[in-house]
């Protein structure tokens, strides 16, 4: 069994399928993450209760974070391997030129936007996962009161707003191609459904982008 799994993951189809599946799972995480963040608009207590529940998961939170880390690492690793192997592949110039007609800004910049998103993720984790002040709001069973204010104050700074908007713009562009590409990789290709999947992927990417971008904008005008 493990031999078959290894052979599958080392094959071109296996790498692309794994990249597609991990990517779609990460999109699911983004939807859940945005839903939690949008509680900031409801009232501070709603967001703080949400954050408190996450911290109350205790060791299980670390399990979830390790699973999320595995998704990110797996997605990035297979993406890098696919890019490198595609560049090494010996295709004729005619085949390459024939493929250019389907290229878009989003598809052509996937490595660049993926790199920007990764760097932005590190910045985001430093802000709200590893920052001692933010974590201290939930220490020793504390209610987390003030967590919403920390978010608003952090994102309201000019430098932070610029970084977050750049990261979110890169994420939106990345997703606008990645979502529909993932479904097609998984075999969902049909003259009738493919255009709907493409438009739906772009729409979901834009909605996620607008949702995340609205928060630093709102922080700036508070």
C-alpha cells in the first residue's frame, strides 16, 4: 500500500492531484477564518468569545495547527516540484506557444503570488499567533477582553495596512486561478460546467479578497 502511495505521489498526476486537494482544503480554511474575523463587525465580545473558544481547545488546537501546517507545506512542496519539473520538461516550442493562448495574469504569476502569500503568512503569524501581548490576553483562563482592540490597532497602522492589502491582493489573484484549476485537475472538465467553475472560482476569490481587505480598511478609518 505504501509503495503504491509513494508511486502515486511521485507521479505527475499524483503531485498535481495532491496539490489540488491540499489547495481546496486551504480554501476551506480561508472561508472559516474569514467567517471568524468578520465577527469583528458584530461586536468586540463576539470576536473575543470566538478567539477564546479557539484557545480553549488546548492541545487539540496544536493538533489542528499541525494539520494546517502539513497542508501548507504539502501544497507548497508539490507546487515547487511541479514548477521545477515543468521547466525541465522538454516540450517543443510549438507546444509551448500553443498553450500560451490560455494564459492569464493569474495563471502566469502563480509562483510569484504564491511566494508573496507565504511571506505575508509569516507576517500575519508574527502579528497574531506569536505576539506575546496578544497571546497574553488569553493566558490563565483570561476572557480575551481587548483582543478586538488589538486587531483594530495593529491593522490600522499604515505599514501594516499596506502589507496586508498587498498580501490579500496576491492571495485573491492566486485563488482566482487556483480554485478552478484544482477542480479541473480533479477531472471536473465539461463544456457545460467548466465555464461555471471558472466564474465561480473567480467570484469566490474576489469575495474572500474583499472580505479580508475590508478589515484593514475598517481599521484605518476607525
